[in-house]
């Protein structure tokens, strides 16, 4: 039986988890759909992003951000978990 993830992919996931920042996880063209999903399904309020930010959402005193540096996106653990949920239930991946 073939392994679901290669050893290289596993090392990358472990390195990202240790760092606490996920780089290149969120796809830039899907950010508007992700923001709409956060608003409709989870009660987040979208805020206008500042320079270097692709998405800023607020709910119950917590602000989540997706940073974009011109080449790739960057996010924290909470956004990573929301993104994977979005991928599973909305994109069917």
C-alpha cells in the first residue's frame, strides 16, 4: 500500500507545525470564497486588510489574518484549521 504522504511532505508539515506558521497553504484566488464562508457559516466580520494582508476577520475579540508578501501567503494555526475545514466541506478535497 502506497503511503498517503511522502517523507518529504511529512518533514515539511512537521517543520511548519514547529514554527507555528503555515507558508503557502492558502491559495490566493480562493481567499474571497474563504472570507465569504467565514462570514456566513462562522459569524466572522471581515475587515479591510492593511498593506501586506490578504484577509482580516474578527469574531468574539479574536482577529485572524492571512498575510501576503507578494509571493506566498502566511497564516497561523487557527487559520490553518479553518482553511482545512473549508477545503474539506466546501471544495471537496
